[in-house]
């Protein structure tokens, strides 16, 4: 795999992340194939350098054109920085076979949940937003999903979108906008830990970051233009792709 292919993968990952999350599904395997022998922690760290550029760009783009629920996004983003850092610190200590079946079950559940509820996320349901649900959403996003992002990564944005849609009644477009802010926080927290431990290839990550920004700008503007129905379709495609990738790794690879 050539350097140009890696940059292309970074741009595509930025687009996917900006629309619904899951760009790591493209970029992490690309890094591991392109650079044989790269430690998984280094692949995660270098991916975070590229991803934080794209998610931050997408977050700003969404924030300028949509109304964000800062009562949720603010505290969840702060927690996300810390918890993603803790997850990153544990990244080398947890073998993939320990978490892969759990993530598979969660992804299949997400897919069924979205497919069986076709109206979910197509329109906002603001009456679903209660004080208790706000607290639960902050903890799920800022602690649970953020820790997962630092530890593993791929699918984080997708989990965030579904969490905000299911818990708070946000439509998919606004759920994706909120997810970008949290995802920028998780990327920042994880990146600090990976950088301190020497698991970031800075030049490669910086080059991919530029392409990731371009993809994120295109993806965010496309999602804003096409709306929640478009985001729902991309979400399902990403979820099924993640299930296929993790299922292959679990039962067929090696």
C-alpha cells in the first residue's frame, strides 16, 4: 500500500467520521497494512493525530450551522478527554480477543435497533429529553464511549450518534453534530497519552491530518445539506461494515 493510498484512506475516513463516525474502520487497517510491523498502539496513536484534525473541523462546521445541546455536550466533552486518556493508557494491556465479541454484540444490537425503528432519528423528539436522560447521556458518552475510544477506537462516532438519538430524542443530524464535539475530546485525550508514550508517528500523522480535514469538511457539509435520512443510511452502512470487519477478525483471520 502506497503513501498516496494512505492519504486517500485518511480523506475517506474524515468524510465517514464527519457524517456518522467510524472512520477508524478505514484508517486503522490501512495503517497496519501499509506499515508492516507497526505496533497496534502506534497505529492507534497516529490515527488519533489524523482523526482529531478531522473531527475538530467537522465539529466547528456543525456548530456554525446547527444548535448544539451544550448542557450535554459541554460536560460530556470534558469527561471524554479524561476517560479516553485512561482508555488509551490501557490499550496495550487488553488483547483484542477480549473485547471483540462484546463490541460485535453491541454493533448487531445497534443495527437491529435502527432497522426495526425506521422513524428513529428522522425527526427530533424533544419531549424525550429529561433531566435524568441528560445525566445518563453525559455518562454514556463522556465515560463509557470515551473509554472505548481510547482503548479500541473504530465506531466511536457511530455509538455516540445512536446514544444521543435514543436517549435524548435528537434527530440523526443533530446527534451527529453533538457526536463530533465529544469525538474531538476523546481524540484529544487519547492522543496526549499516545504521544507521551511515544506511539505517534508525527510526520505521517500530520500528512494524513490534512487529508482528513478535507474529507471532514466535505462530509459535514453533505450531511447538513442532505439531512437526517442521509445520515441514517450512512450509519447503517458503517455499522454493517464494522460487524463484517470484526466478525472476520474474530472467526476467519489467522
